[in-house]
DNA sequence: AGTAAAATATGATAAAAATCACATTTAAGA
DNA sequence: TCTTAAATGTGATTTTTATCATATTTTACT
C-alpha cells in the first residue's frame, strides 16, 4: 500500500512526535536505530521532510531533528503525499485513468467505500492524535 | 496496493473471462493490445497463471489462452496471491511483524476493519461474478 | 578564531521490478 | 511428414526503488 520510504517516514515522524520537542532534539542515528531503518536512508527522508516543513532540524553540535507544536498538527495523509506523491492513494486499483464511480472498473465496487473511509481517516488524523494514542498505551511505537 | 504484475494479471484474466471459452481461444497479442499491457510482459504472467491452473492454454496453430467453466469459479484473491504472494495483502501498514489487534501499530485502528472487509470481498468474489457485472454493463472491462 | 558535531547535498552502488528478446517445444493442417 | 503458428523457457536489459558513502555547510563551544 505504501512505499518503504513512506513507511519509514511515518515511523520516524511518530518517533519524533513521542520523543522530541524544541528542547529535545534527536540525531539521525538515535532515530534510525529504534525504528529499525537504515541510517543513510532515513537521513535522506528526514532531509526531505525537513525541507517540506513537516519536521524541523538544526545543524551543528546539540543539533538534530524535532517537531514543533505546530508540526504535531500535521495530518498523516500529508506525510504520505509528501513522500509517495498524491496519486498513489487516489488511483484506481487497476490503475485505469478513466475509472470512476460513473464508469467503474470491475473491482471498483469491491473497495470504493472502504478505501474512501480509510482515506478520510488518514486525512483527519493528526500526529498529536497518534501520539496520545501511543502514550495511553493503546498502540505501540513501531520498531 | 497491487504490483503491476497483479494488475496486469487481473486485467488479462477478466478479458479472458468475458471473451474466451474452450472453443474460443485467444492469442497473447490479442490479449495484450486491448488491455494495454506490454506483450512480452503479459506473456510471462499468462504462462505463470497457466502453470498454476488459473487459466488454460494450448500451443500450436489455433492455440491460445482461455478459461474453462471451472476456472470461472476462481476467486479474485487467488489471482492476487498467485502473482504477488500471500503476505502483501495481509501485512501491517508499516510492515511491522509484531503488529496485530492485541499489539497494534499506530495506524492499525485506522484501517483494520476496512482492510478486512476488502479482503473478505476479494476472497468471495469469483470471476463469474465480475463477468456478469461487466456483461450487465455495471462495470467496464479495463483498458 | 578554531575545532568538533551535527545536518545537508550530491552522487554511487545494489536490489528488485518491469520490460524485451529469442531459441525451443508443441500441435494443426496441407 | 513438413511447415507454420502458437505457447513455453530462459535469460538479458532497462527502470525504479532502496541503500550506502562522502564531501560540504552550519553552529555551539572553547
């Protein structure tokens, strides 16, 4: 459903959501290890996310990555779209350009309602929600 | 969600479900073109499906690919699993091995019910159903 | 100012997925 | 039985994705 890059991005951002703050920056190597992602690969992804202002960073000693309270408002969907591009989740199961509810492909009706529901949730769920969920012990931080 | 190979496989098999029969075999090139898939690529996929007995084939002049009436009973899920392997649809969104409903990852609850519902449908829908749907004009054959 | 510790930029390599090519096998029909 | 038309088997090439490496820039601290 998602590319590895997106999965890694979500894991990293969730890690930051739980463990970082403006006063508590985290270095690449201290993110890569607990979320179980190759260091160089996650570095590239974090840089891209930083450029898009989904996460924050500072260089130099005592530097690292972190989330501001504004950035805790980021929707999960925004991360997915930033890394994988907008189409991936919106495209037809069979990748038919012309497929839509008026002119549905043969699998359309099997998934349409559910896919919509999932997309809606990804659009309305923000990092703060997931963080709360984790801190309440209702879900686990990924590794 | 699916690999290109699986999308192509489904398109090809649907094409056969609508246009072929034991008396009406179809050559690779006459499948590849209408479903808009590279000829050599779909050839390889059709061979694999044939070996797994999801479709039938005969060599030589007047040969080609076709479905028997038994093969019209094939579930959509079987095609997906044959091409992409079993895990793809069952794995966690973040590909965490340990993720399950007792120990859910942070995205689990956003998609679990819907993903299950979709999987159920893919498991119970057979080619004959989709063929009927198409022939009634309720969905389109892909291209 | 100088040094060291961090991210950043850029590009190289490896692995996987998609695509292409062709020689081999099988079966129909003359 | 010969020729031809089809699938089959095998592998090569290309493209995309994932991963690794390293030189550069920035910033804190001495």
